[in-house]
C-alpha cells in the first residue's frame, strides 16, 4: 500500500473524526534503515508499525472491539448514551405495555 492509498483508507476509517497519517524513515549511523507508518484518529490514540497493513490492523482493533462492532462511530456512541440518559430522566422504559 502506498501513502496515497493509506491516506484515503484512514480518511474513510476516521468517518469525519480528526486524524493524521505519517511515514518516517529512520537511518541509523551504521546504515540500517527502519520505516514507521503512523496513524491517529481522535478518540482512539495512535498506531505505529513497520507496514501500513499492520498499522491499519492495529487501528481496526482499537476502533472495533468485540462489544462495539455494530456501532459505526464515536458520534453514534454519544447519541446512544444521550438517549439512554433522557429516557432515564423522563422515566421512559422499553416496556410500553
């Protein structure tokens, strides 16, 4: 995956949240090189790996833990919490009968 494709993928994954992407090449004095692919999405911290594939796998794990796989964004989580709070305050329950 090249930087341009990684940038597009991260933008889709972030779903409107603030995000950054960077690629760094580190050259040691003895001549060895190391590359680092970094991703950040607000609310999920950052991931850094030697390849874009691994960085995206790590970010996906942070975004979609098992208990939240069906919730698509942080905004939806906030909306669900707000609705629950409103229902609790107003005394509304799921038992309409």
